[in-house]
């Protein structure tokens, strides 16, 4: 079990060994017009006899990731199960170095190597806790404290450079991705109209809180520049793009996002450290992928600067239904908290399970649902007592009609609002290109869903007739 993981003992830790470069032969002329002969500077017997020493070229420092792996191993991390690498598209990630079964730990990093509220500079953490204590909501207070300590703590450790105990990790971090903090205002407006979310505005209050904590702790920066509100805001976005469980976890933060439903691992945190655990068997050489919890292109673009092509295959539109309790009890965790999206591979656009849940909800009660199921109403063709078949078909037809009307209303909204707003963005730039494709995808899938639901309601009308 994950809770039982303990840091490896000193005997388990591989000692860091400096690997000396091999002896390279060099071609040395014996004299004018004579053939070249090979002589090895590092192993020359003549050199040993005469005591002469040739000047050695300074060896380049090891790559930052190698230094980080050595550092983590010295702290007791279990990192030999994965290796940083590059995909065919040039994106960095982590790959399994051996076969893993489901629910196995791929790698583990101790908490002392993780940037978090717990490892934040003590004086800075105290100041942040003091300012957060004035926030009324306990949930908001805790979130502000933890995110504030992580973001401000990262800025302070970055300013300390090689004097920071996290410098091996910080040196491996890539440049900030082009998130919503870097978008033009008109680009953010278009994305907000389409998705209903404005990440930049949502982050502003948190950024102001963190900036106030930094200013109150300015003395900790010494001679280094104290970050202002804009530097804090952009850093918050960068930290959010790297963190999991409000932590920045070395090595594990290289795990890339999986397409919806294709993640093969997840991050587990306990009192000792952070583990990357498999959800299913993972083969040697396979990339380890996790769920970023952003399943549409606009959410990924705003938070991570990439889309994974989701703008081509699924909608940013979400179908929200206030399902009754008896359906929620039956569906358990199959109802997405943010609502159902439309997908290209679905015949009706809307997932079959979403349509089935709407049909079930239309029965009106758990008793009626049980009877409809028992008599075969949800089969094809629908079966049941004649009087009930008429009633159930009417209810089902109403559900189909509501879905169709939602699709029609959403298309009108997009035409009236997004269609005009798209003219204001540069469609040669990333945000503009993604927004245009996403708009076309939503309009296409909504039209398909509307047509399918209207067609599905026709047999029900025939039954009523």
C-alpha cells in the first residue's frame, strides 16, 4: 500500500560515482611528411616516464536533470523506475525504465525535496499564515495560505540561486508556458465567452494576496529585487502549471497530461512523500501520463499553454443536468462534476451514458425506473405494459426535446456572441487559431446532437399518436 512506503535505507541508495571520460586517441604527426600515428594522451607511457603533463580540457558540468536525479537519490528518493526523456514531438516527459503492474509505485520523492507550504521558508510561512488568518472562509483561508506559501516560497528560493536547497530542482524547470496571464485582453474575452471561465481574473485576488505577503516579508529578499504584483501574478500561473496537490514535486512534475481517459498513473501524497502510482500496467519505455483535470482545449490552453488537439474532437460546451437523487445513486461517479461534453466519436455528439441518464431521470421516481427497467423499456425495441409504454415514451420524448432545445439555444448564443468576438483576435496566433477551431467544433457537434434528439423523439410521438 502507498501509506506503507518508507524512504529507502542508506544501503538502498546508489552512491553517486563520477564517471571519467574514456581515453580518446589523438592523431600526432611524427615529423614532416610522415604518416599520422595514434597517441593516447591519458594513457601515454612516455608521459608517465618524463613526468610531463598535457593540459586537460575542463569537463562540462552534468546536465541539470542528471544533477537533480543524483541529489534526489542522496535524499532517499526512489527514482530508478523512470527516466526523463523527449517524445517524438519534442515535449519532455518521464518514461518507465521497466515494466510495472497496476497500483505499483513508479517513483517516490521525499517531502523534504518537495516545494510546499511545509518546506517554505519559516519566516515567510509565518507571515503568510498571519495575513491569511484574516480570511473568513476556512476553505479559502487554507487554500490562500497553501498556494501563497508555495508561490512566494518558490520566488524566494529562485532569488537565492545556488544558496537555495532547492536549486538543483529549480535549474531543471522550463520557461513559463504561454498561459492566460500572457494572452491579450481580447483573447481572454473570447475564451471567457466560449467557456464561461476567465482564469486570469480568477487568479487576480490570489495574486494580490501573495504580493501583499511578499511585500510584508521584503527583508527576506535581501539585495535581490522584490517581486511586484505582475511578477507574482505570472509566477502564480507558472506554479499552477507545475503543481500537484499544491506542491511542486521534482521529477514527478515532468509527467505530462493524458488525453481524457488515457491516463496510466496518478500522484499519491502521504506523510513521508509523494509517489507516482500506476493505474494499469505500464510497459518499459512507455510514457507515464496523468490526468490534469482539464478536458477541453480552452482550459488546457489557459492553464498549460497547449491543447493536445482537443479543440478538434470535443466541445467546450458542457451539458449540465440536475439529475434527481435516484439517478445520481445509480450513476455513482459516472456523472462529471463539470457536466457532459460533446464528442466527435459519439454518434449523437452527446455521450450515450448521458442520454441514458436523462431517459432514466424522465421516469420520475426510483420505483418507476425499476419497473421500466424490469419490463425492458430501455431495450431496443422498447417493451412494457401498453399503458406504461405510452406514459414512459411521452416522458422520454420530453427529455429528448429538452436536450434538443438546449443545443439550439447554445448554438444561437455562440453565433451571436462568439462569432462576432472572433473577428477581434489575430487568427494567425495560437489563441486565435484554437478559438476558431473550437467554435467550429462546438457548432458542428451541437447541430448533430440537436438533429439526433429531434429524430429520437419522433418514435415517441408515433407511440402517442
